[in-house]
C-alpha cells in the first residue's frame, strides 16, 4: 500500500512540475522591451510605439518623474511639466503602470527623468494575449500547489510503516 502512495505522490509531483514549467515559460516568453533612449541630461524615453484599440500596455521600473506621453507632445515635456502631459494609468502598483483603452489610439512614448540610466520594461499585448498570460500565471500557481501535495504524499508513502502481518492461528480440536 505504501508503495502505491509513494508512486501516486511522485505522479502528482511530476504533474505539478510540468504545470509550473508550462506556465512559467509562457510568462517568460511574453515580449518585453527594455530599450531606453537617452535624450538629454536626465531625460530618457522608450522607443515610440503604436497603440491599437483593445491593447494593454504594461510599463515596469517607473519612478515619480515619469509617464506615458502622446508622441506629438514629446518636444514640450520637461521634468517640471511632465505631469501636465502624463496619461493617467488605469491601474498602478509601486513599480508598474497599466494602460488600456487609451484614447485616441496612436503613437505613444514613455518618458522618465532620472539621474542614472533607468531600467524600464514595457510590453504591448492584445486582450487575448493578456488572457493567455493570466491563465499561465494560474497554471504556475496550480503547479506549485500540486508539487507540494505530490512531495508530501510521496514522502508519506516512503516513511509509512508496514502494517504488521497478523497470523490467524486455527485452534485444532483434539
């Protein structure tokens, strides 16, 4: 019995590892651009990109003096007035901005003012690609959980003690 438990545990562990790797690889292969162009003094920008209706733009590595700007305003932006031209993100976290439903669709650039070369990553994805990435994240999470369950089950199967065999003694009548 314990051998079967150990085998089931190993199968669950392998399935968990496979799910984690599949999800992780999908997320890792998502196109992220990291090219930063030094404009002058403390001003850096990403390459200009075209936004199409329904796309989602995610920018990571942001600071307080940065923002997404419509490309037609790039020559007017300075460190003092960047907040006048910055498009407010739909969602934000301490290190990332999320933009969708930009109006109008068109060409945009992310501008950052920094005393040293910033590490900015940005990606432009369609809604279907974002859905695929969400599924991949859930796959990775499920893989971790299954891996832990499989590991515990395999260890339990290995360390379980054998049941002592009970012998039936038949009383013979004399």
